[in-house]
């Protein structure tokens, strides 16, 4: 199903949306300051070409370690990104989601646009992985949290 969904997505707008993200990335690379955002745009552009079966999760959630993108600098970067470009990309994805959702066959595509709109809001500190890897990371984190709670609860 992922292959069919990705193929149809790519043909009916995914290629155009991915190129839009790459264009935003190229514009960010024009300045030294914009390089982190440009890199994020390139990664999200690739994600936009074939989003079915993939998910964006926090790098901290994946590795259980903070890095520059998941800490205070990442928050500042996401705020600047949102003000300068994120809001416009998110609005574009939400409008595309509404257009897709009008038809029943377009609902899966609308959901993908909403997923991408969420990425457009705050891309710094996230990474793209398969749904299975994301689920395994979440399961590992829940098990670790439960282990900590159990060790505190037993005297």
C-alpha cells in the first residue's frame, strides 16, 4: 500500500510540493545564517516526495540524547523558521489538505499534507524515519519510563 500511495502522491502533487521545499532550501542556502534551515528543507523535500510509511520524530525521542537542534537553540531556530517561512509552508499544506479532503479518494493525501504542515511549523530537531523505527523508539522510551517508575515505587 505504501508503494502505491507514494506513487500516486508523487504523480498528483508530491513532486511539485517536494520541489517547493527544495526551492525554499535553496533560498535559505543563499545566506550563511540560513544553512541549518536549508538543510532541513532539503530533508523535508525528500520526505515530501514519498511520505507514506515515514514519520518525523524528535531526535531526542529517537536517541534519548539532547543535541543542538533539540535544546534551546533548536527552539530559537524553530521560532525564527516559523516567523520567516514555516507559517507560509504550513498554510500551503493545510490548503492542499482541504482541497484533497473534498473528495473521498483524496483523504489519505489530505492526511499526508497535514503531517507535512506539522513539519513546516517546527522542523529543527526532527528526523525522518520509517514508521516501524518511530514505533520502536516510542516503545523503548515507554518501557524505560515504566522501569523508572517501577524502581521508584518498590521500597
